[in-house]
C-alpha cells in the first residue's frame, strides 16, 4: 500500500491550507461498544469494525507527514471548510460502459468521521469541532466527482480551507 501524495499548500486567499491524498480502501468509523481489557478485565470502548483502526492510523500517518512537509506551524484553529472525496472500490457487478454512483454501505458520514478524527490525531487541526462546513462524496475510480477529485484507485482526497479565505 502506498502512503499517499506528499503535497500541500500554505494558506493564501482562496487556496487550500491543507491538501492530502490518502490511498487505500476507505473504512467507516462506526459505533463503539463496551468490551473488556483481556489482562485486567476492566471495561473499555472498542470499535465495532476491526478495520477502522488501521485505516485511521494510515490517514493519521499520511496527514501528519504532509503537515510536517508543508511546515504547518501549529494545528489549524478557527472555522474551517473541508471537502472529502472518497474513491471507493468499484464492484465487479457494476456497469462498465455507463456512469455509476456508490450508493451502498459504507455511509458517507461514517467515512467522514474516521477521517476527521484522524486529522485531529495527526495535528492538522486542533479538533474537528472547528469544521464549520463539510462536503463529502463517494465516487468510483476514474469517474467524475461533483466537487473533488476522483482518484485512479480507492482512497480519499482531503482539502481544507480557512473559512475567511473562501468566498461565500
């Protein structure tokens, strides 16, 4: 698995303050349940989906490297706008000669939650409550996206702006 694209931009009027491409199959962050620590027996919160942690860790790693690469001086604070374009694996049963849209699980809001928490862990922003506006969509590889960029393989394209840098 490739880590992603090491690219980013520093803030300027109307330009993104942070961009990242993370390759890999996007995994949703679902509900948590109460489990038990195997050693102590004490209750702990556990993700329902065991694939969530590796995906979040991967996004955190790539986003952290990009933040260091563009020399982001500190986690972003203040109101932010975010665009997420999730490129999902196209099922073999999907039509080959006409445009199709992912309209099955995973939910786009749960995919978004996993990426937002990973960006917080990576130190891209102080916390995800700073996000004032989010646009997220699911697409298949190589097919047009409405607002973002469909990748040529599964992954997520992340773009972040400061609200004051974006025209209303």
